[in-house]
């Protein structure tokens, strides 16, 4: 790159930062000072037809009219399935592999189109670094949206799988309340409440308070977790044109982590001793410890400037404090005697995000034009002690005896500090012509500064990356409900860690996707059917080096596939949700394994869920749902072995009964037949979740 080009980009990055600090922040406080005036709008309590929009697109547009694949899980779906972790939310959606690493009580795992996806809360990035990951409590969410494929045009640096945007419950215009108790196997106990009302004497102010206590055992012997969760929010109509919503969450987890790292010997490989019991704990339940406190505080500001322009600003501060001491066993293909290691982390991760965007709409006789422009600032900092010990003794997988270990010297931990700053400008233009043709063209420039500091030895590496990402799409809106489309999108992700093999920072991961599809919303059917073909490639992909286990950059991973997803009412009482996904994910790395099928990603996935309301049959208030999830065969990491992981099929069921308008009882059973299965293998093998039974009782007003 020419020196003059570098200088110009540095100047642009500095200009972005100065503009955000000197102009946009004062503008936000000016808008907050607008005189207050009450404006209350009605909220629908029932739906007539299934029409879904996604705030994740940053422009409120029906998903049937946008040339990209988006899936949404509503509040009703979260409750029907009694979703306990975020990675369970998309089990009945296409393109998503949920919990590939098995049942984990301290991390959410999602693979979208063969890749990781970034997690957002109310449109603000929840940054993660290594073991410092965010967990979201589904009880506090209104819905979850998934934008599939590269999304850097809207969100900046992020993995190519897409964006999972969790939308928090916010105040409602109609007062409401709910108290819920739950009990289940694995010593599951839960009490929750959800109250929304207007502030006494202030019709222009509404509040909502959501709280939860939950305690349950993990999948492995001796593991458990206790959670406290509280989420207050307050909405204020500052004027007829301006609404400010204040949002906060605090969550505390305390327990023993599940380390479901099993060897292939005894899980996937037959042995003379038989099969390792999936509940076997190969760590140290009396020594391992997991404690996390998450705090999120922010606001959403929406202002109608005039008939053409609207302005929105999202701000969020997040703090994630973590203490983790977690032992695990190393893989072994030949013996049940396993060496062990232990991970120690004690620190915190803080984030500040500020996204400012303006949306303008113009209408002509045959055209509708929409322009989205925005400025985005993000700062993330990870500080803490870290220690990895790879000589923590041995254990027998078939006859584990705990207590045979030497505690690590936590004072020997390295003092690490990682910081990432991002400044961004983005714009997207959308044109609808003759009510039939719709086109999108967008671009975004991101400037990212990253530093990785080992404060113990006084070593610090700082580097910057800048990236121009583009997207484009074209869709035809036919009168019969068929809407074919084609789109292109890019992504990039800056890695904050250092390549141990070179001592230098990793190169950014770069993704690009081409997608062709059709969306169908027929008039005779209350629902929709979406079909998409995608070709997604990530360059500079990370892979585990079989010689030493370190992560190295290994060429590229390509994922091609087809997704079909449909939701709708077959009759007035019977709702069907179904999907099928075909994915051919292949890696071409530099570890000597060549072009081979990528680990963990099955070629075939299919699922279907039916929900029937028995009211017309005389059983008023009774709903019964059941579903089947099929996950096809996958493979181990090609650098580890050429073993295949068998396919598995799981059966879930749910029953709801409205005793009266206030009381509701519900029973959920996941993996009803208690199928024992290996979810996937990637050097290690991971058992999937066993049968889960939850009974709940709700009181509503």
C-alpha cells in the first residue's frame, strides 16, 4: 500500500473519532433536552397474519422484502420451548447448528452456515475474548433475531456466520405482570417475575422490571450453577417526536463449570471397557470454580426529525467480571488413562458502544428511496490474570478418582491487558421501483486499533487495521407473493490475540458471501417459505496445529449450501414450523491435511415443530406441541482424524393449559427418549444434552 494512502486513511480515522466526540455526543444531549409531551400508542395483543420485521437490519423493513436471510425467534416461541440458553433458541430454524460442543453451562455455542456468529444485545456488540464471553438470560428477552452471513456493512468487524441480536424486554403501553415458578429434573428450580406499568402520575413514562432466580445441576457429575438476574427499563416520551428508553441488566452466575471434553476412546471409539458415561466428570468438581457478574447499562434514543428523517442512537456500557478455574482431560485414541490440564482466569472485560444512525425516506410516483447513514464507536478492554497448566495429573476415564492433583500457583499468572477500539462510517441506499424492484447498495469504512500487553514481562504489541466492506442486493416483488433475490456481502474480524508460532498478531479474518434465494408469502396461506442458496468463504482461518496444539492461520474455509425455512398456519388451529439445511463446509489449510470436509458441520439438518390449539375441539386454552430435530453425520477435525460422527434424531414435546385467564400450567420435555449421542468431535468429542423435563406454573395479570 502506498504511504500516501495510509496517511489518508489515518486522517479519515482521526476525523471519525473527532466528529463522534465533538458533534454526535452533544447532539444526543440536545435531543434529551426536548420538552416532554405524552404520546401513548396502542399495542396489539393478537396477530392476524404472520408479518415479521427485524430491527437487526437497522431499517424497519419486512423480512419478506429484503434480499438477505433473516430468522426471528419470538417471545412466544421462547416460552413454548422453555429456552434456557441462547444457543437453544434457533434449534428449529435453518442454517444454525446449536450447541456443537454439547451441553455447556457457562458458554453459548452457535454455528451459522458453518461459522461463528457475533452476539449483540439491543444492537450493541457483546465483545468476547477467549474465556471472557457474555451469557444472555432468555427470560429477559422479547425476541432474538439472526442475520445470516457477513454483516460488516451494518456492524463492523464480526465473524462471517452472521449477527445474533437479542432484544431485551422493554416497557409496554398496556400494564401487565407475570410471576412464574419452575421445577424439573437435574434439580432445576426457577422463580421469575415480569412487571410493566406506567409511572404513577406520569402518563408519558413507563417502566418494566424483570427478575429471575435459577438453580440447576449441569450435565456432568458435581457441576451446577446458580443465577440471579435483574433487568429494569424505563421509557419516556420526551415529546411527540422523541422517545428515550433506559435499559439495564445485572446477572450473577456462581457454580462449577461443565467441561465436556471427552476422548474419542470410549465415546466415539468402541473399547473393551465399553462406553464412557456421558455424566462422567474428568475435571475436579471439588476444585473447579466458575463465577461471573455481568452488568449492562445503556439507552435507546429515537427522534422523528421531520416527515423524511428519523435519528436513532444506541449507547451501552458493559462490564463482565469473571473468575474461572477449570480442569479438563486431554484427548486420547488408545487408552482410558488421560493427562489433564487446567485453565485459570481472573479479570474483567468492559465495553462501550455508541451507534448513531439517521434514516431518510423519499416517495415518488413509482419509487420509494431509503438512505441509512451512521457513525459507530466501540471500545473494548480485557484485563486480568491468566494461567494455563498442562501438567495437572492423570485420570482414568472409566474409573475416575478425584483429588489426585496439585493446585496451581495462581500468583504465577500472567497479567494481561487487551484493548480494541473501532471507529466506523457506514451508509446504505435502498431503492424500490414500480413497487416491484428493490435494490440495496451499501459500504462501510472501519478503523480498528488493537493492543495486546503482557504486563508481567512488560511486552506490548499495538497494531491497526482498516477495512472497506460492501454489500449489494436485488429483489423482485411479484404479485403472487414470490420474491426472488440475489445479494453479496463481506465481513472481517480483527483478532486480539498473538500468533504463538510467529510472535506477531494474527491477520484479520475476511469473509465474503454470495446468496441467491426466493421468499414466498402467498395470499392463501398465513405464513411464509424462504429458500436460499449461499456460498460463503472465510480467509486466514484459524486451525489447531496438531504439533503443539497452538492456533495457526490456515488458509480458508468455504461453506456452500441450501436452506429452506417455513412458518405458517396449516389450519386455523395448527401451526407448523419446519426447515431443512444442506451445508458443504470444507477447509483448505496449511497443516498438511489439504482440502477436506470441515469439522463439526453436518451436511444435512432438518427439523419440524407442530403446535395445535384444541379450543375448537372443546378444550379451551389447551395447546400441544411436538417436534423432531435431525442432525446428520459430521466429521472430526481433518488434522486430527478422519472419523465420522453418527447422525442423531431428537424428539421434543410441550403442553400448555390456560386454567383461567390468570393461571397457566406448562410441561416441556426435550430429548424425550433420552437419546445418548455425540454432538460433534473436534480433537475432543462432546456428548449432547440428555433428557430435560421442566414443569412451570404462571400467574398473569
